[in-house]
C-alpha cells in the first residue's frame, strides 16, 4: 500500500499567523502563532527565575504579568557542562563546550532561568478536551533540552488531535546537587530540584492545559533515554501522582535514583573544588554559573562517575522514598498503564563504525566475553538456536544490549504488580542509508514516535517505508495516551505483557507481535 505525506507535513508551504493565537494562562496572556493549522507556543514560563538566591531551591510559580507575553521562540536551556555527544568517541573533557551546546540546542540561548515549556495544539479556547503528551528529553540527567532535536517538534502529533508539551528544567549540578546533609533546611530538597521542576510543569499543565484544548485528566508523560529515567522517577514520586495517567519509557529503563551517601559525597567534592565548606554555602548563590559547572565537572571526573548519569535524582526517603523499579514497581503508580521498550542496536551500532559488519565470529565472542564473562558461551550458543541468521555484529548487539535487559526487567516488575497493564516493544527497523549499517541505534525511534519521519530523510532514506512506520508508531503512542492501550487498526493486536509469554511488538517492516527475545533465549538456554 502506498503511503503519501500528509498535507500539513509540507513544511516549505507553511503559513504563520499570530493574531488569533492568544491564550490566557493563570499567570497572564501568551501569544503564539499558527503554523499549518496548529497553534504553537514556545518559551512559556511555568516557573519563576531560579538563579541567584533561588539556586538549589524548589521553584515557584511565575509572577503574573500584564499585557500579552510573546511566546514565539524557544527559550533558554539549562546551563550544562561539556560532554561528548552520543557516539562521538571523544573522552569527556575533550569536546569544545560551544560545539557541544550548538549540537544539542541548535544554538539556542543558555541561561539559568530555564523553566519554560512549549505547546502544540489544534485548538485553543474551545471546549474539546484532547489527550496531552508531556515529553521529558534525554541526555541523562545532565544534558539536553526540550527542543535540542528536530524530532521533538510536536506539530505533526498535534495534527492527530492531541496536545503536545515539551519542557526545559534544571539539569546536572543545578538540578541534583544534594546539600541536604551539608546545609540547613533550605537545602532539604536540593538533590531532587530537577524532579520538582518537572512536577511544577505538570502542575502548570493541570491548571492551564484546558485553555490549550487539552484534557488535564488525560495526561501521558513520555521520555527517551535520560527522559525515560525521569519518567520512572516520577512514577515513584508520591507528590506527582494524579498529575499524569499514563507513562512511556523509551530506551531508559535504568534505576534513576542515587543514594544519599553517593550524592552527598559528590556534593562534598564540588565544595572542595570551589574551596567552600558547609558553613559558607551562601557563596553558591553568587558564584558565576560557569564556575559551578566547572567544579561539578571536575568532581565527577575525580570520583570516577559518569558525567551524564552521575548527577541524578536522590532516593531521599521523602521526595523519592525508594528506588523506582529497584526491587519492585512503585506502589504509588500501580494504576498507571506503562509502555516500555528499546531499540535493537542502541549504543552497539554502526553509526560511526564503517567496519562494524566486518566483525568476525571470533571477535564477536571475544567482545562478549569481556562483558558477559562466563555466561558468554552459553548465550552465544542459545542465540544461534533462536536467531541463526544474524551477522556477528548483530549478534553482538543482541547479546550486549543491556538497555533491553533493563527494559525487560522494568516491564516484568510492572506486570508482576498486578495493577494497570504494561506493553513492551522492540524497535528493529533498519534504515537503508549506508547499506543499513547504522541499525536501530539509540534515539532512532524518536522521529517516528513524533510522526516526524519526513524531517529525517537523511537518516531514514525517505519514501513509503519510514512514513508508514511513522504513522504506525505515532498512532500507537496516541492510542495509548487516549485509552491506556496502544492498539489501533494499523497494527496487529498488541497484547499486554505477561511474563509467561512475553508478547512484544516488533516495530519493523512489517510490524509484528513476537515473543520477548530474552524469553526465547532463556528457553534455548534451558534446552
């Protein structure tokens, strides 16, 4: 069946209109613009400034304003230390900060006062209530923003009768410097400031989204990589319950919380770098932000932590009572349906490796023995029974993909809880570009989820296949947002995940339902 691009996706014929795009929020009126029939608002404040005295403090609602505030451009993103981009291969600290920020933000302004969000909707000031999807961006807990990738543009999803929200919030040291054990009661929540920012954004959605055509009682949080970790953390956060009704984790099913001990040790390291003691924490509010970031960067390196994940939410017993999806799925979110999955190749891909498919069987076995140790031999043998046709590099990616292992554990914990259902997917679609060498790499599914395949023809090769997959995936995410199940007429019947059969939607050409690949490997191991 031929797939044609929808009329609204012809971006070169877009028409922009401003005069009719005015909405009154709780803090004041905002003006957006109309593009291809979609109302777009960018840089809408959901929180007050968080610089100076407000650093490391829970954010407050924005101060009301008079007149009409123009919200026509993306706003500032949280300052962030330099970090090698995915797949760059450069060691941390050897990437030019300006080049990195341009890569991640498209050259957008950087500033501490970054509590801003963006909205795409087909209607304003009406009575129709649509599902609301709130996107939490990736980049671990330290990098990125709500508009650093073109894939995050919500216009095409909004055309499918939904309201899309993307947010910026505090990151890294500014969002997770845990001073609770070192300072006074002002800093009690400092290790989870970023989570509280996200909660404030959800509170803004609850209070305002009806005027943007959305249903405040039908909110889905979804995120990829570090954004998936944020989703998991919010699922374990008692104060966040009731502000969203569905949750989607894309390639980010890691346990998101650090311990009080580790986070306090990192905070002490930052103070040492700055020459400060717990007795003069007030200096943290006056130092230039660049100096703070440099201190955080050095402390992370000296402690041997990962710059992207070393900063993270803190299991403090209050805001985050326990590690979400550590030993069990959070009881506070038992009634929230989940959709969880990963990509085939994630970080074991051929994006920057032209020799990927020259890998031999012997080299593949050697690489897997480095990571899987004495389990490698049996797993390789089992995988050859279940997936006999795989090239050595694809077998290496299959068995070395710990992202999938974590996603499977998360969906199993959710299924075992006996509450709302969980749905499991595996994105395996292979682009024809570069003879298919990139594979289904980390982040490659995002443009399909947002129905933005046509923005990424350089990656996916264009044509019917990626457009069809874009429709199938975005319709599944929207069906889940509306009803709690991702089923729709364009896909085979997608059952909820049960550990006994492990039903998994494989997003490929064609899409199909299969057994959980790790369940198949387990069965082969038992033979």
